[in-house]
C-alpha cells in the first residue's frame, strides 16, 4: 500500500488506518543542495586536459557548430595542439588541493554545509569531468535524499553554462525509475545579495592595496556574439550586473572609472566585445597607470582568473605602459560570497525545510 492511499483512507471518518512502517527504499522529505560548476581537468598534464577539453568542447551547447563540421576540427586540430598549451597554463595555478576551481567549489560546499547544519545535506559536482552530476544525483537519491536543489553557480544565465548543467541533470534523471524532486537555482545576476557581496568584497580588496586604482575593469567570460542575437540572455545579464555593481561602487568610490570587458575568446567567430586583453593594452597605451580587474561572473577562481587575468593580464597592461595592476579574487568561500549563497539557497528551499 502506498503512502498516498494511507493518507486518503485516514481522511475518511470510518477507519483510521495505522500508517505502515516506511518502505525501506522509500525515504521522504530529505533535502540536499548540489552546488555545480563548470569542471576542470583531473591533473595539470596533457592527457587529463585533453580528456577534459574533449568532453567540454563536444558539448553542443558550448560549440554550436554541427558535429559533422566541428568534430574533425576538434579531433584533428584542437585536441592535438591546445592540451599542451593549456596544461602548461594549468600547471601555473595548480594547488596542493588540485585544480583551484574544484578545490574552491568543494570548500564552498563545506562552508554552506556548516551554515545550514543538519537540516540539509550539501554536496558539489562538475558539469565536465569529476565529480560528475549524474553520479552525485544517483548517490544522493540512494542515500535517501528525495528533494534536490540543483544550484549551478553561474550568476549570469547562458546556454553554454546554466542550461547545459540542467541538461546533464535531465539526462541523469532520464535514467532513473524513481526520481528525486528537483528545484533549480535561478540566475542571480541582479540579486541585491549578489551585488552587495561583490561591492563589499571588491571594496575590501581595493582598500588593502598600497595604491589607489584609477580604473576597475569588470571582466566577464566571453561568448560568441551570435548567441546574443539568438536570444541568449548572457550578455544582458552581464551588463545588468555591471550596471548595478557600478552604481553600488559609485557610493564608496566616486572617482573610480568602471568598464566592462569580455575575456577568453576562443576560435574564429566574433565574440562579445570589448575584449579584456585588447582593453588592458589600450588602457596602458592611453596612459592609465593604476588598474584593477575583477571577474564578477566567476563564483570561484580558476584558470581564467588566475592565469589569464592575473598573469597574462598583468603583462598586457604593464607591457603597454601601465604601472600598478591587481587581479582581485572572486567571491570564493569568503564571508561575503557565502552570506549571499546561504541567503539564495535558503530562499529556494522555502517549504522544503
Ligand atoms: C567555445 C568555447 C567556450 C565557450 C562558449 C565558453 C563559455 C564559458 N565558459 C565559462 C567559464 C569557464 N570557462 C573555463 C575554461 C575554458 N573555457 C573554454 C572555452 C569556452 N568557454 C575553454 C577551452 C576552457 C579551458 C581552458 C583552456 O583551454 O583555455 C573555465 C575554467 C575552468 C578551469 O578548469 O579552471 C571557466 C570557469 C563561462 C562562464 C562561459 C559562458 C558564459
Ligand atoms: Fe569557458
Ligand atoms: Fe582562457
């Protein structure tokens, strides 16, 4: 007899049926939060990077070229050239705990667990590589968690990030006879808690510098410009985040000039502009001496912030005449970012806990 039938009968006046002991595989109402980020290689060496890039760049949400045209380019050229170069870049930022993106995402999950206590189980997964979304969802279900808040840690929605993470969840659910109930965390690009966290964290890091920046660049990961015309809200979300953040920063730093750029251009198509590397050189050439760059779209530091911005970016700016440069840390597992994440998650869990 199912729980539903029991409840129905209990409501009738004649007989109050005793509730049967829970079926051993029928847990109810146990709630988990699964934090999700992009994914990263298992090691900073060519083979691991090749496996990671093969999975990532074969995702049709990421490279929107028909496989018949794209796969020969990917397998014939890109996977034979890029892994060596990218492995070298990864080796420059690798930590004792492995890839920064994975290590920080794990710490975010641990910090959120400590904040939420035993009401909720917090775990983490990656869209590409490990730990895989499908494995984590199955493990949570097997452990009795039948309600899962799936939280892709991308403040700005994009088909190439949020949607593909949810696709992967959907594929995992598609293989399950008995699925957990699912909620997904909406994009939070304009949430006051996110803007406040960014403002506080950026202001704190600027105050810790021994010099005063003239310019703050807000560098977001790029996307092919075509995706904007196809209706992807990513560009608009980035612009709105930047507008709200600039408004908040103007209260405390009225003399700071704030500009938006897009980094990590890939391939030959036109990407969103202006490009971060181009602007860093142009600023240096134009006489800007002191510049900071922040990456508000990245919830955790990773290759793109630690190598591309902090290392290459410094060379681009100082090589063109700039003098003082700092790449600010992402929100990571610091207090402002964790306060924000806790408030977003608690709001989405309403009615479940
Ligand atoms: C067509 C290629 C790419 C698109 C589109 C793209 C979108 C996109 N990516 C992020 C966030 C991250 N990307 C990261 C690394 C990375 N990105 C691409 C390509 C595209 N990204 C590549 C090839 C790589 C791997 C590194 C390299 O070889 O250059 C990372 C860091 C991962 C890490 O291990 O540290 C993040 C994070 C967003 C948010 C986004 C679209 C909005
Ligand atoms: Fe990327
Ligand atoms: Fe990059």
